[in-house]
C-alpha cells in the first residue's frame, strides 16, 4: 500500500512539474553592457544568443516567446534572473529580440509558453 502511495505521489509531482505555463506581458532586451558578464546561472552572457532572464522559472527552462505585434516566435532558454525594470515579465538577449522584431522598439508585448 505504501509503495502505491509513493508511486502515486511521484506521478502527481511529475504532473505538477509538467503542467502548462503561459504568461502574457511586456518583454525587453539587454545586450552590450552585459555581453560577456556572468549570468545568474554562472555562464557568460552572449547577447547574440537565444536566452532570457525570468524572475522565477528554473534555469534551463525552454520557452517559446511570441511577439503579439509582429507574430514572430523564438525559442529561448532561461539562464538569468530579471527583469528588474517596470512590470516586464521577460528580458531577452539581443539575438532573441532581433528574431522577434523588437530591437528597435526595445519593448514588445509577448506571450510566453513553457515548452521544456
């Protein structure tokens, strides 16, 4: 009986970890001033990569980010913490912002979906 309960709990815990995550809000990007510096997960920041900073999602989480204005999407990996400015939900690397078409504006309205 206890083995069944443990297995049931493990399955339930895994289901909770894999539940869908969708978030809407504003995303900005960061680049030149941080390029080469250490991110919160300990790796070097590459502004031309496809990474993002999120306040609480685990490092390594892969997100599909879709820009509501341009309709373009990009897949990024969370490797840093932030954003720390305003009510934004995500800070993107310049490479990711470029693929979304928001480099010139600096900020865009996005939908974030956890994919892994």
